[in-house]
């Protein structure tokens, strides 16, 4: 059975050839140029994985897996249905509703405020840690290195409980006016995001040519001028990437925030969680879509900035 | 030339890294104003460490360093009247050629108009006038090096330090840059101190060369002296090619020395000083004569057979094993298009003038 099944296409081809007896046409059909043009523009090289069908299929599968939920979320934000289970028509209504939902809007503003402040501080702090660890040798350096990256590996829930205990025990003032009341959450966010910045920036620093620093000093620059004119430009891609990371980490953090937020300091993820507990309305979808758009815009902006300073890549030795 | 005052005085400089490594071991030397001075030696001999101490990037363990009569101990790199061209060029990748060249003036607060003028001037000096707005990644290796040169020269330093400046260039470009560097040095009149492991580079460019080995200076001399009168075995062996024969002094005095060389027998060669004990005789391969017929009696000559014959274009190297079993190499210029080639195993006579023999006691 198998054998005949295999043979069939072959015999079909030979039949086909017999039907076209004209030798000129046959030559054209068999010519490598035509086969090139029709079948494969170029032969597939051994490492040309992107042109193999199974690779493309896997890729498609991965993309569907990654983005189908998000696409669904965005699509259903336009659904004209309160229950939001089946599609009942297109509407912008829920965007308007989300916009006019004061507590949701407040949570959104809180999240963005916290994200901006914690990104700023953790980028500076992370960059300084990276420079310190890259540049100096001091006793217990490896211990310090380990401790500094601890927040990356500690389970978030432990970190959250620790933060809760810390702020409760230390008598952190509550009931401060906005935005000071966000202090506790902001500090918590800084403490878990600056190690990420440090890791990214340090990786970037590894490719720094120390002779650049010496050259600047040799040309009369002070330590500070050297740092500003030579080291920071080199670190820039790492700083941008680290800041982006810190921003998204802060924006979507739920666990740690949940433990450190009070009734009047609700962030967006915490708010969404409390809304979802009743029902998933298109309003939640709409607010989430807005968040996705903001994140995308910021990422694009950051990538664009990074591309603009592309010549900041290390020169080949 | 000897009348020129010293611009750099190095006195008993020692540099240790940890307890084990002595990179520079009690080096003293003087570099004269306006000189093109080369520090030459194999890798790891301490020449780069010495240069970095001049620039201020390494602090000497002991000893004194004076530049232009000023003690440099405790003076930071940015306060020294020297500038450096780095081996990797260290051109700032995020700055244009103009900004690179002008950086040294900008950080010291020079007015913009003056920076503009001096950058123009110095870029013209290194033939990069049309590249002002280019970024380093749009430049070739040779051009990047010119940027590094311009950036250092714009500061009008008393001394320009160059760390293996030509090692990353291809052979043709390297040769052109050697000539250009010498021309540039004569034009600006600044003292150049260059570190190199390439003896051809040092011999063709420098006024004087210090040969270093294991952190010590072996000889400081002009290129000709270094080549024709090396003062020790290391320098003789390191610079150029050399036939080295070891032997024991049998008689010494009256301007000659008689040496018993293993296998070759007793050789009498001119020698101005009286010596005894073991020493080396050295003869440059191009001073050896090769003949298919016996050589004149006044030469130190031996019969032998061709071991290897190697054609090198402008010259050929022939290795002759004497009947007593010593292999000598001779360099023969290919003066004619079809200069003689020798077959391995061919019988030959090889010899040299006694006065072309160097006597090395160290």
C-alpha cells in the first residue's frame, strides 16, 4: 500500500512529460531558470531556517499563542455587551465609560505616577550599582553583588509580605495627601526594579573599552567629565532598556503592590482585579487596551531613541 | 643632536604588580627634546607599562619621573603636558570627527571659535579636512588612527606618546604611516615616544631606540648603532637576523681575540678590549659571502653544503651546513632578475671578513 502511494506522484509527472512532446517547450519547462522562478527563487541554504515551512509554521503557532489573548482583549473592548461573552456589535461606549469611571481613572493615574517616579529613581540607582560593581574592587564585593540581585530571585509574595511588615513596623505615615501617599508603593517598586536595571547596564558596560576612559582623561577631562562624556553615552542603550524594564515591571506589578497599597492608594492592576471579581465588563478591556497602547508608545519611543544613537555601539577592536 | 636638553628624565623607575611581577625593573633613561624615541622589545618586556607611567595611568612603585623638568609624582593624567595615541585608537564612537578632535579643548573650556579654528588646523595636518561630520564607524582603520593623532596633537603637548600605533594596520598602510608619522613629527617638532614590538618600525622611524627585555633596558642607541654594534646577546639576536657562535677565549690583546668555537675551530677576530672566558661571536647574514669556488685566504671561510635555499623576492636566504656541522645563514640580494639559485646539497664555500664579526661578552 505504502509503496504504491509513494509511486503515484512520480508516475503522474512522467505522464505529464509524455503529454508535452514538443522538445522546445520541454526544454523551457526543465530549464533551471524557470524552476528557480516558479518553485524556489534561491536554493535554501542549510542555515536558512526562516525559509523552511516547518519553521514558519512553528513561528505562526508561537505568535498565535502569544498574541491571540491580547487581540481578543482589544477586540472585546469594542463589544457592545455588558456580559462580554459573545460579540454583540461595535461600540466605543466602554472607552467613554472607563474614562468617566473616577476610581478607575484615579487608579490609572496612580499607576502611571508610581511607574514614572520609580523608573526614574531605579534607573539612576541601578546604573550607579552597575558602575560600582563594574569598576571597583572592594572586600565582600561578591556578597554585595549577590545581595543586590536578591530582589530578582526572591518570590514576589515574600517580597510583598516583607514590604507590608516593614511599612507597618516602621510606622510609615498613612493618610498623606496625593501624591505623597504613593510613597510606600513607589519605594517597594524601586526596590524590586533597580536590580534589573543594574543587570542590564552592567552587561552593557562589559563591552566598554577602558582606553576610551583613559583617552578622555589624557585629553584633560576630569573624572566627572569623563563619566558624562564617555561612559554615559556608552551606557545609554542599557539605560534605555533598563528604564523600559523598570517601567513595565512597575506598571503591571500586582502582588507586591497589593500588599503595600491602602484603600486610597489603589493602582491599576489592583483596581482591575477588584473589578474582575464582580464581572469582566468591556470597561476593563477598554482600560487595559489603553494601558497596552501607552506601553507600546513608550517602547517605540525608547527604541527610536536607541536607534538614533546607534553609533554608540562599541567599535570593533 | 646631543646638545638638545632632556624633556623626559626617568630615574630608577620600578613598577611591580603585586609581589610577583616586576614589569619595569630599575629603568633610567633620558629622552631629548624634539626626538623621535622608540621603546622596543618583545611583548611583556614592560615597554607599555613604562609608557603608561609617562601618561600617568600607572603609578611607579619607586623612582622619579620628570617631564620638562617637573616631577610627575602625584600629577593626574589630565594635568600632564603629554598626550597619548592608544593602541585601539580609543576614538569616541558617539562623537563626530570634529567633536573627537576638539574634545581636549572643549573640556578645558576653550572658546568655541578657537576650537573651530584649531580643529580645522589639526584635521588639515592629518588630511581629514573633509571628514569633520563623519562618525568613527564610517571611517577606515587608518582614518580612525588619524583622528586619534589629531585629537592628541590639538593639545600641543610637550611629548606625544604612541602605544603600538601601527599594529592594527595592514602592511602597505603601515609603511605609508611610518613615513607620515616621521614627516608629521618633523613638522610639529613635538617629542614622540613610540612603543613598538616591530623592529623595522623602530629602526626606520626613530632617532634613538631603547631595547627592553624583562623590564630592563638592554641598550639605548641610534638605529645604526643598534644594528651594527649591539652590546649584548639579546639585542644582537632580537634586532634583525644574526649568526651567533659561542666559544671560549684562548688569547686576547693587541686588538684581536682568538676564540675556540665549537666544531668550527679557532677564529681570530678584531676586538678592541681584552676579554676572557665564554663569549659569543655574531655575524650578520648579509655580511656572509657564498661562493662555488674557494674564498680568499684573508676571510674566515669554511666549505659546506647547502641545507636550505629560500627565495624572498628581493633577497634569498641560503643556509649552509659546514663540513664540521655548523649551520650558517647568508642573505644574498637578488640583484639580477635571474640571480643564482642554489640546490640543496650543493657544495659551497661560505665566509666573512674578520672585521664584520661582533664580539659579544654579555
